[in-house]
């Protein structure tokens, strides 16, 4: 049976605002991020959901918890496979610091895009089986969403200038036969016109993602 998966990028953190690479570093939401999570929750309330799941990193888990509370659902279950891409020794650095330290774009410890896609796909498959034929909110991260979007619908978010905003919503349908997520809507307005006030690009917050 088809499971609907609605992926939400976590709200803003101080490192997002400072343009620092976060990756697997556990940076919490700031007040703006909590407001973005609440705005996403109000948007999601236009549809019915069975559960909320989340990355174990606190910025995604708190985003998922705010959404779950608004929707009257249980606190999110966490899945390690939904965590942000690891950027190794570049985490905590700004773009200029990354360029200066790694001019050849070889960053020790950086997770490959293929590895990220493989674990995220496997995790979504696990979630789809657990909530078979249901509808699930998935609170996760920008690089995870971009990897899945690019795999499902090449050209949709291939350009790093295409924003994946904090609190933005992206809907998928799980195809169990092909074991993949099919994109339903990128930057989903959930049936109504919904303008996000934060127009900041994920690539601007995470310049390393567009490099390698």
C-alpha cells in the first residue's frame, strides 16, 4: 500500500543564521526556528496525519515535537537514518573558512551524497512499512531532503540556488515495488497558497553542500 511521507526541514538554528556548517553537530533551534516549526505545524494542520517521526538531532526532533503537539499526535519516534549529512572536519566552519582550509574541496570525514541517499531511502522504506497506507510527517534536514528530491525528480532541486527553507514542506509517495520515494510536491503549499516569510536558501546556509 502507498504511504504518504511529508518531509519538513527543521527550523532555524544559530549556526544557520551564522552560515556555519552543521551536519551531524547537534545544534538546537533558536526562537526563530521554533516559530518556523509552529508555522509549519499550522500549515500541516490542513491535512490529516497518523504520526510524526524525526531525525534524532535536536533541531529536527524539536521541530517534529512542535508539529506533533499541534496536530495532537504522539511525540516523534526517531530514526538515525534521517540525520543530516555529516560534513566531517568542516562542521562549525563558515564558507570562507572551508575554502581557505580545503581549497581542493577534499574534506576529511565528509559523508558522500550516495551514502546519504542510501541510508535516507532505507529509512523511509522502514517508516513506510511501519505506517503502511498511512500519512506521516518526517522532520529532517536540508541535505536529506535535497538528496531525495534529486533522486525522485531530477532537475527539481539540482541547482543549489533552489531554496529548501527552514520549515518548508515537501511531500512524497512511497513506491514499495521500486523501493523509492516519488515526489508529489516540492515546497508543498498543502492545498492553500502559503508564502514562507523566510526565503533563505539552504545552499546559502550550507555552502559546502553545493561544492561536494
